[in-house]
C-alpha cells in the first residue's frame, strides 16, 4: 500500500486514496495491484494506517465494504477481513 501522490493520482484518475502496489490472493483476493482504495466501511481511506486499522478492527471473515477506483471507474467490493496474523505478516 502507498499514499497516492499528485503524479500517481493523475495517472490513476483520482486525487485521493491509497494505492494497492501488490495484492496477495490469500489475504485480500478481491483487491488488485493498481486499485486505489478510497473508502472502507463508509470511512475515508486517507492513509495506509487507515486501511490497516479498518481491516484490523474486524474479526476474520467479516465482510468489509471497500470502495476502490479500478481502471478509472469506481467499484464497490465486499472483502472478507483477513486473519489479522496473516494480514500484518503479509503487509510487512
């Protein structure tokens, strides 16, 4: 995950959000590299910490609604929260 800067924002078609640099199919299979996470369960995703905390607060398997920009289009995803141990290990 990375904070979107103005140059990347222009490329991806949005000026805010958190860019998914690499996606792990085991941990968060609905997310893809290149997605820009903008909202998680109704809360803005303004920092990598916001994204990490939003998932960490949920028990494993709980559905989390994630709004992303993918291919310059807004999409809503239903993402099961990963097991925290796996999520934090993979994120390091």
